[in-house]
C-alpha cells in the first residue's frame, strides 16, 4: 500500500436539506480536489460530521469514496465510543479498500486511565485485516481524551504494523515536534491548518486540512514550496487570512459554502445539531473572501 504523505483534505460530507448523503456531489468534489493536486482525502472525520452519521451512513460515505477516489489516497474516520461499532466500521472500511482508518478515542468516559485506552486500541488492531492500518486521532479540544506518548508506545509495541500513524490536531507545534522526535517511525500528519508550516519544519509527513475543501491549491503550494526548499510564509499568511474570516461563522456550514462556491458545485447542508448560515451570513462570508481575492 502507498505511504500516506502530502496534502489530505478532511472532506465535508454533502447532505441535502433533509440530511440525506449526496454521493454525486462527493464524486464531483473529489474530482476537483484531484485536479488541484491534493494527495488524498479523509472521509467521516470531524469536518465530515462523522459522529453525526449512523453506521449505515458511514458505510455509504465510505463506499462512495472508494468508488470515486480516482488517484486519491483514502482515510476513513471509523472511531466511535462503542468498541464493537468501531471494530465493525474499521474492518468494513479496510475491506472496502481504504488506505487507513482514523480512530478518535472513545470520548464519553473521559477519565479512564491510559491502560483502558490501550485495551481499546489493541482490540481494534487485533480485529483489523492483515493489511489494515490505523491512525490515532489526537483532537483533545473536541474529544476530551488526549492521545499521550504512553498510549502510542504501548500500542506500537504490541501492534507495530497496524499502528501506523496519528493525526495531530492538538494545536501545539512544540508538542507535535516532541511527538515526531519520540516516534520517528510513526506517520505523523498535522491537523491544525494554522500550524502547517511549523509542523512541516518539525518533520510531519503531511497535512490533513479542513480548509483545503475550498482552498486546496494553497496547501498544495505550501507543501511543494517546503519540499523545494522555497519560502512558505506567503502561503501560511494567506491561510491565516482566510481563517480569520471563516472563524466568524459556523465552521462546518462556512466550509461547505466555500467549497461549493470555489468548486462550482451546488449548495449543500449540514446535519443538526450544526447550524446553517443565515442568508446575511452567506452574503458577508462571500464578500469577505472575495475581498481577499480568493473567489
């Protein structure tokens, strides 16, 4: 299987007004992202509203992604608070043909000791097919459960083949650098867009970006400039300028609106409890991004 490095898009999941998944939109979006030069996509993650999807919906999203991936490498978010559901989804995704599964820690019980998380992740790794690869998902601001070095070391000790990497969305560049130094064989992928340049300097293998749903060319350009030894600050500054606008609005709805506008696709919706943009918000967002010269 191919190594996972470069620019990955934490893809939005397209829904109609009734909350029904729209695979044709996903296919068109993937085709556009591929044209922009991204290396892969993550489906059913945080930006993909994975926790809002039923098991059947996640399977449908995974099936459509496998069908329409083209040359894109593919990661699927399969973590849930239920170990049995996580195992079933992870096996399904691996057998369907994804390159790796991304597993957020079980996030309902937040005070369990590391030993409990080790048991959870080892059970998942035990259940994966021989070719299956698992990435931890470190996003403590959302999950409330951090992925610490002890957990990584214990799971890699027992399952060095299945325990492949981590998406680090902790938002701490120094912590990411320590992670890379502590586990040089672990595929560390950055998840905080405002730290992409710093994380690349620290040695991460690539970036999984939500904002790249709408602005993939900026992340591809930053990645390529870094690889070529060229300055990257201009691209990181552009990303920061866009983020300063987007953070004024509901994140998922704003990301979906921007992705549709820039890819020339039809509008799509979010699922409750997330909120849609109000008409005035959509107009203000469009105007602000246009003023940056990005529409």
